[in-house]
């Protein structure tokens, strides 16, 4: 069984095996884009886990009792199914294969028990006319084999959040038709991070690249918890044509003592400082343009600047997926709930500010 595959071993043709997110990371590597190393725990691993733990019928029965018009019914089913998945054990063979890849990744990074991001990668994330992306969980700064295995099960169980269950029912999409992979990716020790769109999300102008950034990990930007610094770059000349340096009051970073991710206040003297230098903005825009050319369409991109790497290689791409808002506007209305990326773009379009 293919329980694990390294990112450099996969591409878009492996979406059914590693999900949209991990397949995209493999495609980025093929395009020569800087991506933190890692591997995918495949959909075959997830499906074998359900089979070996004899969860298939129990999950089906729990979901079959859902009344989509009754929120308490959806939440009860979610709790039951997530408890089943998180409380069951993987086979020794599966655990060994996942753990061996983690050991190899730690050796590659020259770090014992390398901190990783554990990211859900569902097989239906980027289907046309649907908004599956952003419905499953991501866990940051996970260290050690036991913690990794636990959070892989939590990612699997996030396929059954109340939001995901309700959305699939509303869309008429069978639960059993969606599978899930998990990406295990070296955690970037971010000095600055955020999102980038290879068009202007406020107008749909394809001649611009728009970058939103904050100190620390990108979670504060994607979740909308802060008002990020905002840069608009001309896609042809790579000149910064507009910038807004915002007051940023919170950020996420790793706590050295507890080895966990913490949300911290930004010191007042740094709140109004530009969080990335102009050269990094330009370098990031150049990479965004390269990604768009490779895919042949506008893209949503999550990125980070690693403070532990030499200056020339600090800009890293964490995720990339096709832009959906403007393509949906051209083909029809958006359906259902929006991902974190979509919410961020909607906020930018309305020129809203996050309340302080």
C-alpha cells in the first residue's frame, strides 16, 4: 500500500491519492518553486485505516441519522464520528511507515524531531462550483512521532466537521466520495508570512499581484485576525505600485519553552512598521508570476519568509491553489461557504478593516 509519498514524487495526476493540496506542492516542485520539504500520508492510508478499525459502517450509520435542517443533529454526528476516528489506532505497519518518513525528514532538515505543519488535503478541495477548500484542519509546529500520528488522525476526523457534513449534504455530494490525505511539511520558522493573489482581488485586474503580510506565521492573515500590510505589484515591471502599512496588533509564533504555537500581541513600537522589505515583496511577486505561468491561470498562494535561512532563499511557498472568486463571478454565483482565502479576498474587495 502507498501509505506515504514524498512531495517530489507527486503531481496533479496524483490528486486522488494525495488530495489537491499535496498534489499542488508536487507541481510547484516540478516548476522549480521553493517549497519546504515534506510528504503526504495518502488517501489509501486513510481508507485502510477505516477498514482496519472497522469504522466504515459506524461512520455511515452516524451520518445517515443527520437531519441537515437541525444543527444539533449535525453537531452530534460530527462529535460521534470524530471521536471514532481520533480514538482508533493505526496498524503497526502504517505507523512505522509514517514514522520512518518523519525520521528521514528530520535527518534531511538536520533537526531532531523536526517541527512540521500537518495539513489536511481532501480530494474534493478544488472541484468547480464547490468550496470544499478550507473545511478541514491544519496543525502547526507538531514535533515527535506520537504527536504527529495523533494529529494525522485529527486531520482525518476533520473531514467530518459540522460545516463539512452540512456542506456535502447541501451540495448533494456523497460523504463516501470524499477522501483525505494529510501533508506533513517542515514548519517554516516565519519572520513574516501571508497570502498572495496573482490578480487584484478588489477589481479582478490580472495585471497586478496583491500581497498581504503580517509578522510571524500566516494564520493571523488567513483567519482575518489582523489587518495585514497590503502591497500591489505590477505583474510586468515588478514595481510596487501601491502599499498600505497597517497597524497590526497580533501575530502567531512558536514558543521556545513549550514548543507550541502561540498568539501574541505585537509590541506597540512594531505595530505600524512595514513587516517585509521591498526586495522580499518583489521576489515574492516574481515567484507568484512564475506559478501563474506554470498553471496558466490566476492563483491563491500562501507563503512565508524563513528567518533561519540565508537571505537568498528565505521566501518559501506553503500552498497554492487556483483562484476561485473572480472565475466564479464570470461563470456564476459562489455556492456555499467560503474558505479562509475566499473570506480574505471578499474583505479586500469591500475594503473592510478588521476591528481592533
